[in-house]
């Protein structure tokens, strides 16, 4: 019997596979297709304090092996989430993580303060890296100072562990990661999407109403994997890797490169069963290789 | 809502750039309502990455049928599939037409433009089974854009058709044809699907004459089941306007609720 559980220190997951925020709805959307209890966990769609509309369409454009989105973080806000969604999520035996958004540090803190009153949330993933809400993809995760101030304020406010979600749209992701760690982040998740665009050559207009969006999917995997490896080698806190994971093999690459767990994103759109299939593929790999505990695989990249 | 990873293609039809595929999927067929759609995986690889949405064109006990036109890489790959191939499909998804037994004895107008005719065939069958009279208004750019004309004719529907170039039937838009016919009669209800501008015109006609109308909207979709928020449309809800997910709350909406795109009136 292979032990797929992984220990993040502050949180034990039954397996390393987590549904990624923004691709997993509020979790319940996947109930017709998979048993949510089988997942290591999932991160619900980013929540601001108040409900938000998001960007006008078109919000999506496909590119080779990728998807650019400019959804713009629409959501129901913390009040409706706590009343309508959270009670239904509490019935599941899996790890629920809430992705926390804010237009400023105070809003991040107020979301966390509000949600701290409710049971059924294991940790907060601090979304300091969404490229679709401010002009030119601006977000705190582009600067070590802004990352430090957002993470440290939320860490002070929160009674729960904080996972800082990092942006790949930076010169040196390690510097940002070290700032988040210094500010008290309990873990890091990386990467969010790559700032990107596509042009319609007939109309000469951008294919997204927002002009820029975030690229995800298999197209970004090699770069996201490299960043995960760089960061995992430098920080002491656990790293959750993500970017273009479609299969068990993809997830294994991230774990060998140093990720303690992985988030699966765009794959959920292509196949709502992706997370569960990836868990099965991890199990098969471990059995085939005679690995009793998948944790022993983490960070074992050979020179 | 189920996933059928291996729905076998048991029939394929082709008219120039239009195709229909009949897929064996008893579980999806059992739940399918007219106006709902399925998400079809068109490639086992990552190009294109996403599934494609198709409204359900017809169903039998064990099958659902889709009808589509080649408009890009996804539909082109799908058009190359052969009988006995299997397709990975999700469905049935979304909310369909509000067409129940209460429409018995009513006179219903179905207005379809181009590939937008797809869901209206399923609806015509349903309406007939409820004892409603369905009149079909079918428009295309040219006569080759009316591949389903014979199918409706053969089944004895009262069919009116138009082509933009006048190569067959009424010369002009199907909305103009419809307007002309409305000088002679008033339907109890209108169901329509087609290009945005066509539906907008039909909606204006329906509002002018105070006829309840429903429209099936088309959109690029990321997932088809509400997880990605990619396919939104401006919709009136409780006297407010909101971005509403077409996949979840649609694809069929009441004409009174849809905010039509500006221009081209």
C-alpha cells in the first residue's frame, strides 16, 4: 500500500494533488464528475471581500497548448461564500483552501479576518499575483517589498496558515519567494499565469477585451517547473508547484524538482476527472518503482 | 451531467462545410433536454487544448446527435472523425428551452440562422410530441447553408426559408422573412438561435409584438460546467445587469433578459 500523503508541516494532505484556484470553481462544480474526498485538496476561486463582476468578454483565448484568460476575478464575496458554499464544503473529507484577494493590503486582511470565524478552511492562499485585475498585470508579487508587506500583514491577522501565490512575471522569482518567506508565509505556491496576449489579424484587435491575460496550460510547464526548482532550492518553507500539469508524469516532475505538492489548473477544464486521474498515476508510478512513501521522492533531482 | 469517455460515432452526415455526428451515449441521451449542449474533446493531444461546446441536435433512446459547421481547427478535426471512432463527451449541460406540455395546441415559431438551426430540430420534435405546431424559419447565406431544409420538409413541418443571396427561397435575412410572415399570423412563442445580429432583430420584433421569446446563445467556453467563468454574457437579473455564465444559466435565455450588443440596428 503506497502512502501518498504529504506533510506541509502545518498541514497534512492525503495526497499531493490540489485543484488550483480559478480552475476549480467553488469545488462543487466538480461533484458530478469526481469524488472530492479523494483529492489532496482544492483551492476555491479567489474571494474579495465584496462580490465582484470580473472583466467583460471575451475572457478566454486558446493558443498553442495553452489558454490565455482575463476573467478578472469575479466572485460572490466572503459573506455569500460563508453562507452558501462553505457549509456544503464542510461535509467533504478533504482540505479546503481559500484563495484570498484584495485591492490593497487592508482588503486581504479583512477577507481573512471575516473567514477566520468559520470552520472548514485549512489555509489561505494569498493571491498576490493575479495579472488580470490591474493595468499591465500589476500585482504585489511583482515586487519584494509589496510581497513582504501584504504577506506580513495577513500573517499577523490570520489564525490560519498562509500560502503566498507567486507570479512568474518577474526577473528573479527567488527574491520574491525569500521576501514572502521572511514575511512569515507558511508555504509558497507557484506559479500564477504568465502575462500574455493574442491578436486577431483580421480586425487587428486584441483577442481579449482586457488586451492582456494570463497564459496557462502545457505551454508554460517547462518555465514554471524551472521556477519551482529554483525556489524550492532556496526557501525552507514548503513549495507547491503548478503550471501546465495534465498528467501524473507532469506532477512527478514538479515533485522531483522539489515541490511538496502540486496544483492542477487548466487540466480541470479539459477533463474534470484530471485530479483523480493524476492521483492514480502517482500511485501507479510509486508501485512500479517500489516507492512506499511518495514523500521520499520530493526534491530528489539527480545531478 | 456525466462524462462519457467513449461515445461511439454511429452515424455521420456531411453537406459541404456542415456535418452531423450521431453519438452512442445512453446515459447522456436519457437526461438530454432540448436546448442543452455537450462538450466534446476534439483532440487527444493539447492542440487544441479545450473541448468544444455543441448543442444537442436530436436524441434517441441511446444516442445524441450534434450538427456543426467547420469554423476553425476544433470543428475541422471533429469533421475528420469517422463512424466507429469514439469521442470523449460531457453532458448534457446548461439549461434548455422552456418548452413543456403547457405548449399543447400553441403555434410556435422556430427561427434558425446558419448552424444555429442545430438545437431547433430537437425542439421541433419535442414540440410536436407535446401537440404544439412548430413553424420553422430557416436562413442561410446561400442555398448550401440550408442543409437541413429537406429534413424539416420531409417531416412535414411548415418551413419558410431565406438566403442572403437569394439562391433559394426568400431573398434577404431570415429576420426579414420572419417579419413579413408576422403580417399574416402571430405565433404564441418564439425560439431562436443564430448569429448575434439575427437574434437581436428577432428579439426586437418579439418585444414589439409582445411575444415571449427565448434565444440560445453561442460562446467560446473553457469548461462548459461553470468552473472557469469564461463564457459570460450581460443578462438582466432582478432589475440589475450582471455577467452571467452562459454554460450554467444558459445557453437559453429569455429575450427580455439578454442585453444585446450595440450597433448594426
